[in-house]
């Protein structure tokens, strides 16, 4: 019988303790935990108060050194494809077209003053595959690829997780590729006219026949 009343006592104590914690948070909810988005060193130390945020107008500030959505500044991309080769999950796809000599000015320079020699009609990042490892960012020679503080970029359609950063439209890319092919064909023709087909070795000179022996 004593065990029966002891169990009732323990149950009542547990309920009272739980209700006490609930009421404490309930009355603390009249205070705000803090304004989201403000760079406050004590933001995450505030343990009392209302913590529900009015998303998306409010959001928890992201840590300054966090790696989130990947972004490419295509104006600084030189089309070296080092990031594509380094990516362990193959979430980066790049296609390049060599700029013709008369297009170098239009191709432009990077913010560091390096002359760009490649058009990049396709620079796609599949963020659904990206694991934010940061390897691509570390191998990029022009620092055009980096992780942004954007932490929430969910989509209803997974196809919208593919981000396109190319600097040419499909029609422009076809025109640039055709122009490059024409220039290369012209250069090959001029080289062939000047000294034989490209890569061909000159024909060896015939050896002089020995003179017949005199009687």
C-alpha cells in the first residue's frame, strides 16, 4: 500500500516540476529573445524569452565563417576548370570557348587585372549535390568562387537548385564557337600555304647519285 501512495507522490511531483518549467517559459515569453539579424555577440547567450522568429522577415544570424550557398562571380572567372576537376561530388559543370584575338578586349579582364582568354557560356552549380566542402573555393586562382552567408535556399522543385552563371547565351556561344572555328581554319590554311600542311615534316632532299667509275 505504501508503494502505491509513493508512486502517486512521484507522479504528482513530476507533473508539478514539468508544469513549473512550462509556466516559467510561458511568462518569459512576454520578453523577446533578441532582434534577429543584428550582429550582437550576446545573441546566442540569451536563454530566456520568446525565441520564435517571424520567418522569413526574421532569421537567426549565420556565423561569419560558415560555408553556405556557393556563388560564382563570372566576371572574374578565367575558365580554368580547376574547381570542376577538384569537386568531389561533380556538382560543377563548365564549358569554355577560346576567345579569338580580336575578341580579347570584349572578353575583358579580372578584377585583379588578368586578361581573360576564355568565354564561359556554361558555369552551372547543382546546389542539391554541393556538400559545401570548400575545396573548389580553395583551388580557384582568381577567388571568383566562394560561399555566401545565404543559409536557406530551399525550393519546391529540385531543378531550381541548379544555378547558372555563364556569361554567354546559347546563341552567343554558337556564334563565338563558329568564329573561333573560322579563325583556326584560316590560320591552318595560311600555314599550309607558307610551308606545307600543319605538322607535316618537309620532304627529305634526294641524295646525289655517285659518279660512275672512270675507265
